[in-house]
């Protein structure tokens, strides 16, 4: 999967030009862009016969928001990601048994902070997802991956749990090659104090044609 993601600045600029032109002409290459619950715009740039996809993720600038930290989650597929612009890093976590009142605090099973684990199954091109709680676990950070624009790739398997930490002072964009789907559902984690998803649903937000074109133009300026 990594070899297919060897793109230089010129390749990415041309891809963005084609993508922008397609949306201006009302001919998107695949799917419908939407605002993901984790705060970014998701635009499918290409779909391949084996089920892999090339997607653009964009976080608009919001200086008052500070850092945006996504809920911990894994994926239904492996993926490789290039940071196009902005500031972002990942925190990878491992799951263990959550502590109970009867466990000693120095028990290996009692490490990490407590989270509620939900299965996540998307529909409608990812704009709607059914979520269902499956347990209470502890998550322990074990690795932080720093990123720099157009320098290297971040690659993970479908089993890795991580959080994206995105600096919203400036806009941020990534290009993601996701591999073929390996499982039907993934996992997303909520803190005990967070309300559960209303009606067992996570909902993305539709974007207007104007919003999509404007955001694509903003990503193109990152590469100039």
C-alpha cells in the first residue's frame, strides 16, 4: 500500500487541481463530501476496484478552538497518510481492562484512563454511523508520532487505536490512502462523563458545493 502513496508536491498539486475542477463542474469523482464528527471535511478523491480509496481530510482554521483532540478510535482498514499543511500529531494507545474499586491501584490491569468502548458501523458513505456500547476499558498512551508537511508518511493497521491532535490555529489537511476494508465495524471511545450518541447514531454534516470548492482552494494554497 505504501508504494502507491509515493506522491511528490507536483503530483499532489495536480490531483488537487483535477479535484477542484471536477467539483466546480459538479462532477465529483466519488461520494459526497461531508463534515466528519471528528471535525474535518472528508472528500473522496478516488476509488479503486479493490476497495481502497484516496481521501482528502481538511480541518478549517478556528483560532479560538485551540487544539482539537479526536476521540480515540481504530479503523476498518489500514491506511497511509501524508500531512499536506498545518500542524498535527498522533497519540497511539493500547487497550486493557478498566480498573474497578476492588483492584489495587498498582495492578497492571488498573493502568490507563477509563473509557467506554462503542462499535462504529457507518452507512450512507460514512455520513451516518450506528454506534453501540460494548464495554468499559482502560486506554494507555504508548507512542506519539510527530508529523511535518510533505515529509514521510504515517502508516497504521486496522487494529491500532489512536487520537489525532490537530492545531486549529491554522488550517490543516492530510491526504489518506485507505486500504481495502478488513472488518465490518471499528471502535470509538467515549469518556464516562460524555453523553452517549443520541439514538445510537453519529451524524456527519452535509457541506454545500460552495464550501467544498472553497476548502479545496485553501488546501491548494498550502502547496504554493
